C-alpha cells in the first residue's frame, strides 16, 4: 500500500520506463527530496511535473517531510496568482521555479507514512469553470487504490501502465502513479496524448494496459496495428462520457469493452461499467438520492461521515445498478419554463449526423439556446454537399418532437471536436462563450516546418468557417480571395515581409477547398524581387497558387 512504499528497497523491481528506474532508486530519491524540503522550511509545495516518476518522487518526498502538497491544474499566470498565498515553493519544469534536480541533501530515514496527516490538494473546476481545491488524505487515496487492485489486479498481472492523461489530476494520479506504485507494476513516465504514441509504447511491452481519456479513444482510427494492440490487458476511460460508437469500435477491434470509470476529484471513484449502459458502484460506495433524484454519495474515498451531494440525476434498477440521466444543475429557465439541457443533448445525439453536442444559454436581449455540435462522418458529408443551412434545419426538425419551440437552438456552432480542457471537461461558461463568439474566420494552424527556403504550414479548414455562408449555400467552397488573404496574413505573421502590399500576379485556382479539409500552404519570400510565392495543396492535388508583391514603406 502507498503508506508502506518507503519502508523497504527492492533493487530488482523496475517501476518506470524511458528511462528505467528501480524501486530502490526511486525510494532513495524520495528520501533525499524529503530532506531537502525539510531544510528549506517549506510548509506547502505546489508540484507540476510532466514526468510521472518525478511527480511521484516530489509527492512522496513532501509527505515524508510532513509538507502539504498542491497539484495545480496548470501553470498559467492566473493559476499562480490564485494559489500563491497558500504556496511556499513551486516545484516545476519551468525556468525560474525550483527544479527537482536542485533539491539535494542527505536522505531522511525510511518511515511509514501517516495516512491522515499526509494531505494532497487537487485543483478542479465545476460546471461553472471556477477553480477550487479538493483536499485528499493519503488514507482516502489508499482506500481507492486498494479497491482498484481488488477489482482488476488479477487481470492486469504484470502489465505496464501506459497513460494518455495527465498525472496532475485525480484519475491520472490514481491510475497512472499511485496504483501501479503500490501494486509493484511499472508505468510509462510520459503522458502520451496521441494514438500513434500509445501504439509505439505498447509495442515495447509484453503486457500492458491503457489509462486513457474519451478524447483519445475516439481518435483511434484504422491506421493503427490493431492486431498487436489487442494484447492490451484492460482499457480504462474516464474524465467524460465515452460515445457508444467509440466503445463499440474498441470492442470490435480489441475484443474487449473499455472499462469506464465514473468519478470526480470531489467524490473519488463512484462506479464503473463495461459494455453496459448501467453503472455498478465500487465496493464500499453507498449511493442514495435526494428528493430531486440526484445522487448522494457516502464512500471510503471521502472524509468519514461526509455525504457528497451531486447534481447527477439517476435511475436505479432492482440489482442496485443505475443509469445517469444528466445533471440537474443544467436545467435552465426560458420564459418561466424549465428546460433540461442534458435531455435536449441526448435527443439531438440520436441524429446520425451528430457525434457529440453541448447546449448553452445565449443571454442576449432575449435569452435563447445555442448548440455546439460535433458532426459525425455522415454529418460532415452532409455539410460539404448540402450546406450549413440544410444541416442546421435538419437538426432543428429532429428536435421538434422532443421540446417546445422556445427550446429549439437559435445559434449553432459546427465543430470537428469539443474544445475540452486539460481535465477532459468543457465548463458551461466556456460553452456559452463559444456560442457568443463569432464564427471562425481563420484556419487552424496545426504544424509548421522549414524546408530550405520554403515554409510549409499544415492547416485545418474549420467546418463552420464564416466565409462559407453564401459561397455557396448548397455547396460550401472556400473563396479564392480568402485563400489569398490567409497567405498574406500568415506570411506577415511568420516571415519578414516589407510593409506595403503592391499587387498580385499569376493567380491560379485549380481544386476546391471544402469544410474540414486539411490543406498544406507553402510560403516562400523572394527578398530580391519582393515576391511572396504561395501554393495550397490538398494531399497531392494542387488547390491554388500565385505571387503577392511587396514593397518598402517609402517605395
């Protein structure tokens, strides 16, 4: 168990990969960090480290030294400002903060950690997006680790734990770090957020398991070597809802359903499911409901005697399993009528063109609803061949049997994916900010590289680009003038161009650019001639090209 990890050294037990580290090396480093922190007189340390092994060293070192720990969600300036009054030291990878390598001292003696005085504060955000601290004792964390090992330890065996989620948050911390450390399994140090990285790491181990997010599992396509990946012992998913089509796809490819975990920083683990819409509570977790049908939780992962009231509506069946019905705190009033946003989302998600959807309130002169819609493959096809109006009209018609007219969305934003935060969540405040914001007018720059004198830019054309409106209503096409404007804007941003535009020449438009296209833009500036050469390609097909003339300000 985690409280015993510093008592004995096991030189033959490898706990991390890339680079390797034995349990004995890890333990020695922890005790050295503990001594260094004690010497500095630290009361509370904020830890933000990308390497999961280093994070574990810092965390256990602080606990051994009797120091409180804060795990910030990020290192943005506002985050630092918010928690600065509580923190004596920032232990991070960022220049100017204390680095783990700077903390050296003769190690403290091994000791059993106190389950109730070792404290960790996690940063989380509710549906409003306002950050808050959730305090956990080592006892609560140890109880959860014990439950996980009891449920799935035999299945995992000696599997190496490979994660796509950050260890700064409760799910990644428990599943990627504390559980494998306590059970004697090894884990990959780095968060691997892309399917190709997950595949590459999996191929280095005879036995492996994944700790993943729905965002990653939804992106795992046909280009992976599924035959080799089917050796995965178990696929865990948490942080948000995993769409049923993604779960079904994984089942077909891997021969197993993903194990979905329901929980939060506030509650710890609540329940799990595998290939079934109904959730099963973890052992020891007692569930009840308030008068509105919202879940109430009493658990060994919470402080003794505490009952956590959630806003998650649920329906129980006879064997104790339950179905989630959406969040009650996402019920809004329009013209004195109560409208459940989750029920609208569930209704719209049944349309074949919709992969995911989130509703929000637009609080203008007259409050109304808007919808962020992630289009499915067939939805993108409909958008490209029928146009935006046809798509939104069809989705609106689909909703009519499910709600009153005033609940029909008046504003739509069509997306390729939801802009989830680092915790895999999309706060309601962010939903409503996106609905208020104008539709995109620029491409998404996904990568750039220099090849000789040429700058190559990979661009994603937004599905809901404002310029598609009217050009043309039934078959959206990126206007040529916009392609030139993008080349000018990106050239000015990334190249040293003269200040004055002087004209264009040899413009060619050969291939249509459509919503959702991934295109390449090649830029080359001839300084002597004052000409910016541009060329767009969609795969092997040339889309457009030309030269843009520039002159000095005094020319």
